């Protein structure tokens, strides 16, 4: 299988309408005004506790852990992890990752981008090494999930819940020169940075710079969607931004368009169907919704999130992603 990298200078063209936060049924994605109180509380804690000092400490503490874990094992571990900050989904995070990767694949984007879609939230496994005090546990997630922001730069009003900005001790700090580049800035800690460090420490990975930017900055909505931090951008950031915006389309919209398959608590099969005719998120019985295999056209249900076998051609769809992970990451992620 060939490793397909972006063509030099070929940045994707993003329609501004595609950046609007709308579901296919006309309702709104990322509607934080209607979010649960737990979502708002997470952002209050993040804005209060994520400081220059605490983020510097987190990068040191979690930046070079000695253990290793396979990417597929990390995906399995996320089957019990629910992102408290997400107002759009309350399902385990592994389902969202397969959703994202499959939507990218369906639109014909290169293998490396499918891999990024599959692993972009794997850094949430940080909870395995975290603690409540650091905001890196299942109970306290404020340093794992949620939108990120730059420390050492005045906090912009486009952040979620801007009323919490004043709670940050460093909210008015300005320590960077114009055009310094985001890679030289301190961004609030979370799964983006954790996974980015895991990947780049796997020196033989084949994810191109565009994919690394997607991993590191997909939660930096204030930059790629809100229009903030342009003062800090360098040429590299300006080249990467359209790619991060393209990825954001797939990070958001599969939540409202795809069909997911899972198991109920008693082990029976269920299908999670979304879309304008179904709303978000109803469950319907297996057999009521049909989807197809990645390669054949048989209208058979695929248990993609467990054994991945198509009931028509018996292709192991999950194995397809396993192959891609081996090609692009080569080795277990350092964890």
C-alpha cells in the first residue's frame, strides 16, 4: 500500500458554510447554551486551573511515559470512556473514532488522514495514568478534554463560556512575539498534546505534517474556527490551518450522519442511527437500518466496532484499519 502525502502547496479549499456548527437535521452542533451543567463545570475548572505553571508541569509529567500500548488497544480502552465536555454525544469515545475514520475514507481522502481520524482522540487514554488533582482522570477530565487555548496570550472572547476567562490567573499575559508559531506556544493541556507527543516519539511514524497538525490542534477551536491567534501564526501554521479545518468537518459531522453498531448491556445487538429522520440519539433494533461493507455492496449489517466482519463477503473491516495503523505508526505508541 502506498503512503499518500499531500501534494506540495495543495491546501484543501474549505467552504465557510462547512464550518457552521449545524447537524443534518438543522439543529446545532456544539450548542453549549443547551449543554448539561457538567459540561459547563468542566470548562470552569479548565479555565481556572490551566495556567502557564500547571501546563508546563503537565507536559513534563505526562510527556515521556515509559510504557507502551498498541493503538488498537487504546481504542478498546476508550470503549468505556465518555467525553464529559461533548454536548453532542454521550456514547463511548471509540465509536466516534471509527465514525470519523470511516467518513474520511468514504470521501476518498488518503490513508494517512484515515489513520488520524481513527486515533485523534486516543490521547484520552491519559486517564489511565492521570489523577483527579491534575484533571486527568475519568472523574476529573478538565485537562484531557474540551477546547484548548493558548497560555501566555490574552484569552479571546470566542472561547466556550468566555465569562470564565477572568478566572484564569494568566488571562491577560502576553509573552509571545508576532509570528512566533503555534508550536512555540504553550497550549492548555489535553489529549491533543498527549497524543502528539506519543506519535512524534514513535520516530518511524509516517504521518505527514498536515496530520500532525490535525492531531495537535483539532481542539484549538479558537484558532481554526474562531479566528483567534492570527498574531501568533507563522507560515507553517497558515499552511496547516486549512487541513485542520478540513479534519474538523469529519470530527464534527459524523456525529449526526452515520450509523453505528454496538452492544447493549445484556449483550444484544443494537444500531445507533442518526440523521434528520431519526434525530439524536435514538436506538433502533438491528435489522431496521442497513449499511454496507467497505468493499462489497451487500446490504448487510457490519459489527464494525467488535469483530468488524461483513456478513456478506466476510471482509474484516476492522482489520483494514489495523493494517493502516501498522503502516503509518509502525510500532506501539509510547504511553
